[in-house]
């Protein structure tokens, strides 16, 4: 096969989507496009975030703690910008309450901020019903596929494969 081509494959032309984290002193508001949270345990390893792939996980074998983060596909109508929003465990309860009431997170107005101006302060999230029509929201992205691309992994690990490791915490994998 000839390695030279005048244009990329269609799949390679997909725009990358930014990954947003809550920053001190800033409040971020957007509409949730995801129907549910996609969460995973990750490590900070070799200068970047890496998916925990326990039991074949180099950071786990090096006794590095894994932390859970959740991800939502969000959209800001004023700028027509989409992003993946990273959330912490403290953000899950308001989202679970919203999900119990409405059956989906799609269309929820999400507001997220740090509790104070410190970089490691608690992340606070609110989820409220919006008047925006659900059929006017962008199509939902495959959050797992985008995270795999960001983390440079092909892991497709099942949520029911979660098992406590020798640090005693369960390891759900890319579950919804």
C-alpha cells in the first residue's frame, strides 16, 4: 500500500474535543449532552493521566493510587462549543438525583466550580432542568472512544470485572 495520500481518512478528520477540568475562581455552565456519566479509575503516571487497567496495570504495580473521575459530553449554546467535562466523586450525587428525577442527564444545565480559589479545593456541581429542547442538542459523542484516544489505550474493560485490588478499592472500568 502506498503510504502517501493527499487527504486523511474520514475518521482521522474528526475534530478533537477539549477536556475541561474545573479551575479555581471560575464557574463553568453548559448543557449536558450525555445521557449518563462515563467514569473510570485513572492514575497520574509519567506526567499524564492513564487509564487503570488492573490487573495488568503498571502504575498499580508501582503502588500508585488510582482515582475515579467521571466524564460528561457538554455543550455551550452561546459559543456552539462542545467538550468533555471531567467531574470528581463529589459531583456525582446531584447528577444521580437529576437522573432519578428525569431519567437522563441529557439536557440538564450543569454548573461546576471549585469551592474556593485553591487548586485542590472540592468541586461543586449543580444540575438543573433547562428549557432547551432535547432535539436541539448536538448528537451524543462516544465518550469512551474519545477517552481511549486521549489516554492512548484500546482497553475495553467491563464494569462487572471490578474487583478490589491490594489497596482495597474496587475498580469499575469505563462504566456508565
